[in-house]
């Protein structure tokens, strides 16, 4: 590499929407500070991601701030999850991915742009091994909260007594006690840790990442110091001591250079923002359960009737695979039939929707990306978690941040209506809105020039930009 060439950082991401978004946003943030950044993932998302981002795979990429952003995908020949069961899909993802990543590192070196650091993902624990075995510095971008990291870490090392789940809930009211976190029941713990959970394999993968995470020189977390201060402060006292988590978030849209480069694998519907423009301020209920959560037909019908009876306009994201479950006649030319008050779309530009002044609240599954997006936008929530870290995120949104209410399963239309009313017009609605505005200010401050997360990003860029000889990872500034 030429003496004055920008350092090259390679980000490797699990090929799912909830992982791609924070990866791409982190990539743009570090590229804007002068790095050459290559985003990579399995070949199964090559075409969709290249189309969504407007960046051709394998090319020179686009200018972002003072650096460049490009794409180069793993040649892993994967069939994709629709043709394989989950365990076989994950096995092939690792088998093909290990060889493809090693080959990609070799090809970059031969092309004169050797990789200075590989940033992996909690759902791809083998990326850290491949990078360090090749003599390349490794990092991990933790795409969930610091609180969830602490829970997984305590579980992996047997540092806390976890509530039991025997298929009947938590009859004894057991509480999980972890320093820096509120007391939690089995319903608040990431469900991938529960032995009976059908997707427990994801929890096992995260445990694999924690077991080799000491090989990573940096562990970034998509959070910010102010929102999880107690959790960040408690981790250094844990024995065995976990790696230092470096908060670099919130990694949400609308805050970085290269905003035109997006990573939506599902095309957002046209007209969402124009429809919101026609609504009164703080009037619209925005509802979305993300890219993976699937409800039963009964639950979809109850949600539909609940939203229609809430007496407010609503914008509801219902993926194409779920729309056949809607009540007959509920959609007419994209609008809900309930007096024309609603709009149903297959996907939305969520960051723009939440930032719109017409939005009053967000009915959400509480995925961490959606959690950070609603915090950054200052929008109160109706929390309806389904599984994984969503359970923990919902507790923090409602009980710790004070910006919403719980919506419990099994879903009933009356409960939907009552939850929407509570967060928009109930006796605590003004307090929730004020709390949401306060946390929004903290989120914006963290990523602003000189803010807590911005300083951590700059510290990493400075470190990886030093000459390779004698380079050692240093601790980020105190959070």
C-alpha cells in the first residue's frame, strides 16, 4: 500500500436486515473520518444490497466524507435459509464463509489494499478467528444493547443464577440479579437463553462469540454511554473481566454522511412520507414488527381491529408474507378500510417515519435497531416484544427510560386500543413524551462532533491509522 493510502477496514455482517443496518451505518461513520471501508456479507444478499445501496459490488465504491465506502461479498455459494433448515444454513454459512473470507483477505492484499482490521458480528463468531489467524487485527460490532451483552456474558461464565423456565412461565417470581441492571424475571431475559426456545441456536452462536472475544482488539457496541451508564460502569468489575465495550451509537439513519447509501433489503413503499405530511402533528400511530417477526393469523386480525378502533390515523408495516392474514376488505388500494384513516405498506423508511412530526407513538417489537431509532427520534412506544433481546429492550424502554407501555400477549384488540390511548392521551402520556424528548437529546449529543460516541469512533480511526509497526489497541476514552 502506498505510504499515504487510507487504512482499509473490512466489515463482515450476518446477512439479515437487523444486522446489515447497523453495519452499514458504522461503516459510513468511520469512512467519513478518512478510512477506506469495505462492507461484506454472504453472497445471498449481494444483489439486493448492491441495489439498495446503489454501490456496485467489487468496484471502487463511493466517497463518504473524507473516505470511501465499497462492497465486496463473500463467494460462499450459499443457497439461503429458504432452502435449508436453520442449523444447516448456519453450518454452511460458517463452512463457506471461513474459506471465502480468507480468500477475500488474500485478494485485497494482492490488489494493494491490505486489510488493517476486520470487524465481525456476534452471529458470525468465526470471523474473529479467520482474521486473527491471518494476522489481521479483529474487532466485533455488538449489534444489541450493552445490557444484553452483560446478560449473555454472565450466563456464559456462570456468574448469575438465571430464572428457570419449565414451559410454565416463572411461577416463583424469580429475579435475575446482575450488577448495573434492574432485577429481571424470565420474561425479561433474552429468550435465546431459554432451553425450550425454538431459536436457541442463535443464543449458542452468541456464546461462541463470547468465548473467543478475547481475540478481538476492539468490541464496539451500538449504544451510547448516557443511556446505559450503569451497565457500562458495572462491567469492568466482573470477574473474569469482559472486554471493554466501546459505545459508538446510536447507529441510526439521518445522522451520518452518505445518507443516500441505504441497506434496505425490502424496498420501502412510495408515498409513506407524503401520506404523513397530510396528517395532523402527533396524531399517527406507527406500527411495525420488523423484518423477521411473524404473527399468527389471529394476532394479525386482532392488531388490525385494534388499530382501526383506536380513533387515530395509523401507518402499519405488514410484510407481503403477512398481508394475506389481514381481515377481508381491510386494505383498499393500500389504505385501511376503516374510514380511510390508515395506510398499510410492505416496508417503510423507518428512520424518516419516526422523525416525522405527525407520528405520535410507535407500536414496536423492540428490536434494538428500532429501539435506538425511536429513542433518537423522541417517540414514545407501545412495546410488544416477541423473542430474543426484544424482551430485555422492552423492559428498558418502559421501566427504565419511562417512554412507553407494555402490550402483552396474547394479543387482543381491546389491549391494542388501550395501549395506544395510554401512550398518546393517558395520564402518563405527557411524562412519557417529555422523557422521550430528553433521551432524544442525549442520543443526538452522543453522535454529534465531540460527543461521547463520536470521540470513541475517532479514537478507533486514529489507532487503526497508525503505522502497523508497534500498533497496539488502546482503551477508548472513558464513557
